[in-house]
């Protein structure tokens, strides 16, 4: 094993109607995986897409057997896709990002370097390239909300650029299935005493497709599940 590489790495990302982005994302993921890991797999969770997202993934599988497709029959949302992706990963290290091209893989090597001293490396966006209302919700309301409910003080809990050990994944049972699911993962990892490091990453504008995270129904569901999660944590 090369000491500058991870022994093995799973890269996974949810995808919902990402036909315009998925091929580039997969190719970039593969190139990065070869650079930072001795063995790798790439898991795409197709969350009930109605476009050609799954078909594009299947075409690329013909050229790389390390690419795996897991499909939801219907759209179940981001939290459910994260849970499915986590469950599907088999390697010693797991890297989680998005499929929309707003994060690039050229900063993954920094996270690999940090993995020598941490169990969980969390990215935070140096400058978030999203509409104002999404930035406000994430940088102001969500931070206050997470601190009030869970005492969580990480800079950017929902930044989809995270590297962690399989041990972290295996130690956590996720109960939520909404936009709060990633927060639950971080809260429980912290409560179990895993070493967490935060690193800055670059965030890019979306080129194709549409965002769904700013939907107020999504936010309302996450808020409801936050209170349920807090009650369960307080009774453990």
C-alpha cells in the first residue's frame, strides 16, 4: 500500500435528475479515486430520477466495473439517498459529495492527508455559490437551530464534502430521513468521541439541473424531524 494513499475508498453521491452533470461527476470521481486510494468503488444513488441519469451511469459502468448504481423506485429525498449510499459502501474510507458539479475533486487530497489525524473530515464552503435565501438559511438560521437543539458548532454541517472511516459509519444508526439526516450523522459521530477536523473547500455554481434543497416543504420536514431527534437523543 502506498503510504500517501488510502487503503480503500468508497465515493458515493445522491443523484436526482442529474443527467446533465452525472457523467462529468463520475469521470472526475474515478480520476480522483485512482490518485488517492489503492482500491476504490463509486456508488451512485439514483433517487427516482425521471430523466436519463440512471442510463448514463449504466453506460459508464461498461468502462469501469467499480461504478455501482443503486436506484430508488420513487423519489424519496436527500436524507433517504444519503442513508442508502452509506449502507452500500464497502471500503475502509467513505467520501460523500453531491452529483451536481458544485464541488470538484481536486481538494480531496487535502482530506486524505488530514485522515492521518482524524476519523471524520468535514468540508466547509469558503464562499457558497447559491441563491441568497439558501445561504441565509444555512449560514444563519441553521447554525442557530443546530446549536440550540444539539449544541452543534461546526461551520457548515450540510457541506457535501466529507471523508470518514467505515468505523464511523458502522457506529451510527440513522433514524431520520430528511434534510436533517446529515446533521444527525455529525451529531452522533461527535457524541461518540470521533476525532473531527474541518477544512475549507471551493463551491462552484451549478451548470445544469435544478436545486431541491431550498424547498420550504423540505425545510419544514427537517424541522419536525429535528425535534423528534432531539427528544430521542435526550432520552438515550
